[in-house]
């Protein structure tokens, strides 16, 4: 009976690792092909901006989330945390964040005031990174509320950054897509939790996010 248990353990463990490896490989390939399109230099898109489709349009919104490191690390942390929590948080958190962020973006576009946006974004990096670093596993509803509250600050910042001559729906679509890609990047890294060494890497990424958030908080408080 002991031999059967060992055989069963190997039989269930190996497929899981093979599946995880397959996901990591496929997602990395997606990142390899997608991100060069997102990071196209602005000068190369000048003819699109001149036509009004880029400046304040989809491409402008697509580029905006990657122009601020505090935005980037917080969005990646959402994917990291979702991967740590596992299904359904693995897909639910990266869906909730862009949806609520879009609402915050609309509020920013129409001029609804939201105090402390910069600090809110920086603190989101600290708290989300802290969840990852601590491997915190609160109830799903609590994680959703936390992610949703922070998403409002991120969305508001994107909305207020849209040029006056832009197209709100295109700009919002762009930053929602870019946000989803950043979440996907976090999930790619977060899937390393399938291995003991990978789990340490993910927690280390969480610590890095906390440090970046702390830097931005200190910068805002000094100003």
C-alpha cells in the first residue's frame, strides 16, 4: 500500500508541474510578442497621433500605464497575488481590477475630484506587494474589495491624464488592455509558486513592489 501511495503522489505531482511549465512557457511567448507592440516609440506613431487616433486615443491609453513605475508594479502585484491565491482569484482579480479602474477613469475624464490619488497609487503598491511578500490569503471577497478600491485610484489617474482633444472610450480601452497585460505578466511570474524556489522568487517580487511603493510615498510626502 505504501508503494501505491508513492506512485499516486508522483502521478499527480508530475502532471501539475508539466501543466504549470506549459502555462509559463505559453504566457512568456505571449509577452514576448505583445509587449514590443505596446512599447513602440511615440515617434514611430507620430503619423497616427497627427490623425487624432493616437493622442488621447487607444494607443495613447495603451502606453499610459507603463509610463509610471508605481502603476506598473501595483498592476503586476495584482497578477502575482492572484497566482498565489489560485482559482478563482487567479482570473477574478485581474478581471475586477480593469473593470473598476475603467469606472475610475470615467470619473477622472468628467472631472470628478478624488483627493490623494498619487498617494493612493503608491499605497496600493505597498499593500498589494505586502500581500504577495507575506503570502497572505484572506477571504476572496476581502481581496476583491482591496483590489477594487485601489483600481479606482489608478483609473482616476489615467482618466485625468487624457488630453482634452482625446476620445475617452478609446483612451480607456487602451489603458484597460495595457493593465490586463501587466496583470498577465504578474501571473506569469506568479505561476512559479508551483516550485519551492519559485515561491521565494514571487515573494521577493512582492518585496520589490513594496520598496517601490515606499519610495513613491516618501516622494509624495516630501513634496
